């Protein structure tokens, strides 16, 4: 029953029934629904009907509306939504309280991070919902300010366990973060022919037959067209069938413009003032409009606009009945007239306020240095409050009004640098295109090229390769800006991770890193070396990693960098340790983009070490956060890591499905670490399922330089898998060639993972006269301290001993391997050890499923934290969930583990202590 703008409800029984059902289920379950469709199709009417239904069911309804005109302040939409519960802010934890107060402008403190504001908003609404279920209604979500839109997207993914339902209306063709949030989707299509005819007859019962038929045809089931165009149609107003086709939104705007022409001059002036004003205040609109009228504006002057059904007036607020009406009024006025109205609005606003600055900018035609400075200051305030998108727009306007070319380009580049944070490629391109003609210095041109590759680590634009970036580094170094130089060089090093620029480019990056005036243990330099030359520079990087970690204590970003460097040079113990150390600081400051990267490094390392108890939940969270923060290829590598943990558990179908998903993400741009990790996962899954030839083929792809799955660092750390598959497939020729390459690499690197893989390979590929000595050396070496690697050596040794008919010796190795695999949860290897023991004449009890097998990754993560003694609220703060969601997860965990309370968790999770 879409509600037409005449107040009629027709033809939407299915849509309203769906929303009513969701509202009735609110006490038990919340969530989010995205209502989308073309302009005028009835999205707002559906939301209004849902709000009425929720109110009748004694639910609390909160609303916010995006406005087409540029939003002046970040979080203004959020302010509308949660302002009724502002008294609860002081009950939040300190960090959340301070973040939310700063975001809402209650204090002048900078916002620490957008996602901390989002978590605070979630917990505030969850507390409010304890008294009565909440319906959050967000209309025209595509026009919310950028910061509020991010918060709404964050909320949409975390309301399932809360008595809170979020309904958001989105116009088709306006992508937002919410469209990628995996929320329920309600597409609103046209009315049926029967409902359209009934609605039109109710709205215009005397319409001439020919006009009625033409309007029904042209409206094509659009309720707004049926109700509004009928007002402007007469028997003589039939459109010729041969007339050029015009989009319905334009037809409607033309109809509203025609209606506007029938109004008195004073009424049209007041309407234009309201259309240009960013505030709905009727008092403000009338005061500003009075400045240009012969007499003060009155309610009588506005009455014709109400009668013409263009606006509604209530509670000192003027509201356009549809956004297209506001657009039509603005577009019908000449540009000079709009500027006059903005100037009048500015005169009526407090001096020095950001709103006054914005309206003065909208009124300005010529450069104005003072106004440009004020806009830049407003941008800085917006950025401090977490509004990157709003800051970018202010800087762009500041550049437009700058009188000096140097200031113009600097402001455009500053805006472009911040635009990277928004993830909007089209916005970034527009700003850089505007800056390019004004870039007069080598450093400015360097910044343009560097910023251009800021999104997705440059993977979306192959033109911004490492050679270009290294040339830019030299230019910047010549200017003496070493901090900018190291940032650009880090971008070049990242290209070496995601793609393959060649040895010459890698050497060039290392040479430039050496030329920068930073100490050898600077985390940035170590990360650059590790990403650019993981093997050749491996010994050098490993020599400084521990010292670098010591001097960065307490710096979460530095710890993250050192941890990621450790991954590339194959020290997975250190990588997991340092990445984990960086996580609390990144969580506390809400830096979810960097947190996704830190968790990704921790998960990749944990999968390499087969620490499934911790890695399974970490990989899931890393994947989820990468997707939420718009890091497509990071999401891909994290999905591939999830595939690898599934393969290690023996969930072969899931592993293959996740690997295929990761490949779909990485293949279009040949994102090498994504594809390499997917091949490892496929190889491990195929081996576990006994498909040895298939496993061998998957793993060999990593070692083919012409294959997009070839990644110079990561291929060094899957040698055990490759050799295992080669031996079982009966074809070791190519594996031996790879091992020969790796032996040469090992002479230049002290990588623990590389040397561990080589020790396994030497023993397994040796002839019988050398094998025992090499197996014993592998087990005696301190480098085989990683339990999974050691157990795989023991399994291979036990198999070799059994073939030598040394059954007693074989059983000792196989038992140790079986017990280690069972403790790790690597089911396929445990089963292989059991089969070998059975062949030696010894039976083994079947492994009993544990928490890793029974719980979802998020349940496992929450259960571990609860077992450590954290409260639901503390767990929620760490995982960016509400405490009620945590409670819901724990109530699902208890029956799965056969327990009834959290005090029993420690005994139920013996491997996690």
C-alpha cells in the first residue's frame, strides 16, 4: 500500500506486510532493511506507514532525512537520529562518550575516529531500546552527510540481536556504503495497472479520457507521477506519442516548475529561500525572505505554496513534499538569483559560523582570499570531527575561491588526499583533474601522481607503477621533504606486494630507502625493504625487527608495520605477536581500516602456524572489517586466509568455495597475494581430500613467474605443502627445481619459515641413505619449534620409518604427530597419522570434536574472551558490537558446548588457555 502524496494507500500490500512483520518481530530480533526505487515510486510513503505502524505497536520511532543541498556539518544526520537520547551519552564508557560528544558538537574536541563514534551510537541506541523497541527511519540516505552515512552503514550490520530495526530509503542510481552492507533489500517497483487507474481516478476523477489514457501510459505505475501530473493535465494537454521521450524525474520537475509559475512573486521568493536554506526553520526562511520583499513575509504569502501542494508547514518547519520539488524550484531560478538568496541567508546568520561561510561561498562568483581561508578553516573543523567527505567539499570550494594559484592547487591536493579516506574514486579523479593544470612545482606534480594511486594500494590504476613513483620520490627528496618521500616510497613498496614490477624496480626502491635519512630500525624503512625485497633484504630486515618492535612500544601503527614486515620475511611467530600487540590500540581509537590490516597479518601468520584456535575468529573478523571499510583486495586476501583455515580443518567444500570467492576478487587486477593464498588453500584442501595431483597443480602455480598467483615472498612459505603434494602425486621433478631456487634464496635470508620448509624438503626428497640423518637434523634444529611444521616432519619421518620396516620407531613419531595435529585441530593430518599408525599395527581413538568444530568464528572469538574473564560490555567494545549482541552469541555458545554458564567456559575451551 504505497501512500500517494494525496494520502491514498493503494497496491502495496506485499511491501507493507513485509515491513509490518519486521516491526512485529522487533522485541525478538532487529536488523536493517534498505528500501530502494526510482524517484516518486513511494519509498517515503512506505517509511511513513511503517513509522505509524511502529507507533501503534508502542515502539519508539526516530527519524532523520538527508537533504539534497550540501550538508554543512559532519554528523548532522546522526544528530537528528540520536538527539532524543542525548541524556544517555554520559552513561557510555569514557572513550565512547567523549567520541560521541565531540561528533555531535557538544565539545570542541577532535573526533578520534569515525568507527568509535559508530560504536558509541550503537551502544547508546541499544541502551535506549532496553525500555522499548526502536524503529530508526532514514529517508534519502543517499543525501546524508558522509560521516552520518558511515555510521548508519555500521549500525545496519550490527542490529540483528537488538530490538532495533533500521529502515533506510535509497534512490536507485545512488550507491552508498549501505548498498554493500548485506542488509535485507526491499525493491519498490511500479504500481499495477489496476492500482494505477484507481489512484488516478481518486486524484483526478474528471480527467478527460484521452488525457487519462496518456497519463497512465506515461506514468508507468509511478505514484508521484500519477498524483502530481494529474494536477497539471487537461484534455488538451495530451503529449503526442511521437514526442521525444523524457525521463519521469524531468517530467515531474517540469510539472513542479509550471506549478511554480502560477504563484505570486512573493510566494516564489519564499520558496526559493527555503530551497536554498540548509535549515528547515520557517522563522529563518521568513526572516531571510523579508529582506528582499517590500513588506515582511507572512503566512498568507506562503499559503499559495501549501495549496499548490509543493510544501507542508508544521511546528515552525517548512518541508518540501518531495526532493524533486526542491530541485525544481532551485533549477527554475537564474544562477544570479540563487546567489542573491544565499547572500541574504549569510547576512542573517551569526558572524564566523560555518553556515554563514557556506552560504557566502555559494553566493560568491569572484575569488575571495578571506572567504577561501574561512572555508579551509571550516574544512579543518569538519575533518577533526570525522567528516572527511564534508571537509573535502569545503576544501574544493576554498580552492575555487582562492586568488593565488599556489593556494588553489595546495587546497585541491589537500582535498584529494582526504578524498582517499572516503573511498570515492570519482571524487578523487575530479579533484586531481582540477589540480593538474595549476601544479607548477615538481613536488605538486609528484603529489598528484602519488595520491592518484592512494585507493586500493594503486591496484585500480596500473599507470601508477613503481617506476613512476620512484621517480617522484627522487623529486621530493631533492626538495628536502623526506617524510613525503618515505610515504610515497611505501606506496611503491606496496605495489611490489600486490603486483610484480620486476627485480630492477625492487632494487630501485631499496636504494632509495637506503638514501633516506632514517635509522635502520625505523618501522617504515623495514616495511619498505620487506615488501620490496623480501628475500634479498630478508637477513637485514630480520636483524632489526626485534629492535624496531622495542622502540615502537605503545605505537599501534608502528607495531602493525613491523608485524606486516615480519610476514613478508617469514617470521610468523613475530608477525603474529606484533600484529596482535597492535590490535588493542587500533581498536581503542576506532581505526578499523588499519585494524583490518593488522588482523589480516595476524591471521595469515596464524594460518601458516596452524594456530586455528585463535586464527579462525581473527581471519573472519579481518575479512568482515576489510569489507566494511571498503578495502576490496585486502578483503580478498582475508577471504583466502579463511579458505586456508577451512582446509586445515578438513572443511574441503567450504575451503574451495572461499578460495573461488577470493579469486573472483583478485583475478580482475591480478592481485598476486590474494591469488597465491587461494592456491595454497586449494592445495591444502585437495591434499586433505586425497586429490594429490590436483593439489600439486594448484601449488605449482605459485612458482610460475608468468602466473598471476606468483608472489615472490609468499611462495617461499608453502614449500612443505608443495613437496608433500609432489611426493604423493609421484612427480617430484618440478618440486626439486623449486627447492633448488629456494636453497639459493636461503643463502640470502635467515627466514625461519623458508628454512623450516627447506629442512622438510631435504629430508623428504632425500634417498634412503641420507633421509634419516636429515629427518633427525630437522627435528633437532631449533627452527622446527613451530608445532605444525614439527608434526609434519614427524609424520613424514614416521612414514619413512614404516617403509623401512622399523615399526616401533615409526609408531613413536606417528603418535607424536597425531597428538600434535589433534591439539592444533588440523583434522586431515591427524587422520593421516591415524592411518599410518593403523598400517603399523596400532589403532587410535577417533578425535572428539572440540569448540573449533562446533562454534562459528565469531562465537569462538566471543567465547575465548568470555573465558578470559571479560564482561559482555568489554567484549562488545573490543569487537565493535553491542553487549546485547555479545549476550546473544554466548547464549548460542552454551548449548553447543554442553554448558549452562560462562564460568564453565574455561573448562570447555582447554586448548585456549
